[in-house]
């Protein structure tokens, strides 16, 4: 069981965060999380390397979850993504 | 009586049997000089009358030696019960009660009934590449070969038409939506490859998508790549 605040803290200390959303998909049980992470640190990294980076960063926490999914963006990509949503 | 015949030749025999392969037949191997055969012959006539759906074939054992040999007949009378070409029972000797019981039993059991029926056309052939196991191939080489078996290879649980996990199912759906040609490998069928690929690709889960022999990602990653345009780029190589 992983605490949402702990998860957030781990992310924020490791890289510059423009935008972060964390959703507990296990209805409050802390066993399954989905995150949206926007950071300029992702610039120049392809999708696989971004995911690997996050998986590595949160290795200890992910090991205690049943499921973990992530969406990653650079700040520019996130702007474009939001524009498309309208 | 149309269900009672004296067999005159092997081809006559085949013709009679093949006319209905669901039908039970009683083959009565007999000989003129063997007294007990008279009794069994009488019994078969009686049974033929009683069970019109059963085929009764009188086979003079010595005259039809080819047929006798093919059934390993060593003595007369001998009775063979078949359904189509399937052997149901052999009876050696003039055992009238055994024959009567056997005919009663098999004549009343249903002929082949399908367990299910469908109107659907046959499923499209699977994309799995047929493998020939080579014992000398070690796991590393095997994984390399599998990852290169086609431009796009999906390592998944189950198969595209019968996925065994939600993530594998969604990945298949995504690839089909993107109109990508791919082959697959069912990692549930091979524990060595399953564990080996996790280490090799440094990725803990399945499905795993491989393009041009290189690991691209799992479901999340491929989904993201589709959304940000990276997927099309990867395939264009």
C-alpha cells in the first residue's frame, strides 16, 4: 500500500514538474495508480526512455503496487494535448 | 431384407460399410463345416429382423480370406461389431446371448451427435509463425530469432483472437486500429522466453511490442506513442 503524498514527494524531488496528476485507481486502497507527469526533463527523450526513467525513479513504490500506468509530456506537448481535448 | 447381406468380395464389403458410416454393423464370420455357425447364423437373421437399422454381413471366412485376415479371424464363428470403421466389440464362438446383448446395447446408443454447431465461417488463420523446435538453439538465440520473426512482433498472453489478459487484448486492438501487420508469440506457452524477455528487454511485464528486432514498449508506451506521433515514426524505419 502506497501513500499518495509519498508518491508525489518522490516525483517532485527527482525532477522539475510543470504539472502532475496522480489518480488512485484502487478506490482509495493505494494499490493501483495512474499518473500524468509533465516535465521539461522529458525533452529529447523518447517515450520508452521516459517511462523507464519514471519506473526506475519509483521502483520501490511500484514494487508495492498491483498496477501502475503513466502518461508523460514535455510542457509543449502537454499544451498541444490540452488544445486537442477541447 | 435390406440390412442383411452375404458379402461376395472385399469391394462389396467396403461398399456396404461406407454407405453409412454412422451405422452399426455386425460381421458374422462363418464356415459351412463348422456346426456352431448354424446357430449363430440363425441368431443373426433374427437380430437383423429385429434391428433394421443395424447392418448384418455374412462373411464366409475361407472364401473371403482377405477380409478374415484383416480382422484377424482365427476361428469360426466370430462376430465383429463395428460402427462405421470403429471396432465396438469382438465375440468369439457361438455366444448367442453375448451377441444379442451387444447388438441391443450398440443399436440403441446414439450415432455421432455434434457437441456444438455453428453457422460462422472458419476463423481467419492465425498469424503465429510455426516453430520447429531446435534443441541446440540456446535461449538467447531463440529470443533473438523470435524478436526478428517479422518487422512487428507482439509478445503477449494468449493470441490476438484469444487474448488471455486485458492489457494484451487492448494492445492487439490498438495494433489492429492502427492497421499494423504483426505476428505474435504467446509467452504463456514458454516460461523460458517469458522470463528471458523480461531480463533481455529490461521490462517487467507483458505485452511487449518489438519493432525491427528492438523493444518498443508495453501498452502504456505504445498508446502514448500513437498519441504523440512517435509510433508512426518508429514503423516507418
